[in-house]
C-alpha cells in the first residue's frame, strides 16, 4: 500500500472511489470539487488530503480534509476538518 497526498491527476479516480464506497451519498462529484477547488478557504493552500493506493495505483482509502478557519480571541486562524478516514 502507498499513502500519499492527493494530486490533480487523482480527481476522477477519487470521484469513482467515493461513488462506490459511499454510494448512499448525494452529489459526490460536487462535494469533491468544492473541497479542492471552490471552497474559498482552500484558495492558496496546499491540499492536505491523503489517498491510499494498491500496487495497481487504485485508490483503496482516503483521509479527506476540508479547509476552513476559526476565530479565537479576536484573531482568525487557518484550520481544516478531517473526515472519511
């Protein structure tokens, strides 16, 4: 098994993987697109999501993050939420 950061080239494979593994979810492609490309908190930040691959380079697992920010004592800090371990 190989674990590495998500890359642009993984986009369609990640959608395909999520469509099979999380078939009960709606709007999978829109959710992934938002997470990596249209979320205003992800602009200018590196992708922190990880994918696990088998020997044939098929995605067999993921750790996805959603960029965000939080406010503490009047200051704003970058943050992310991890999900789908």
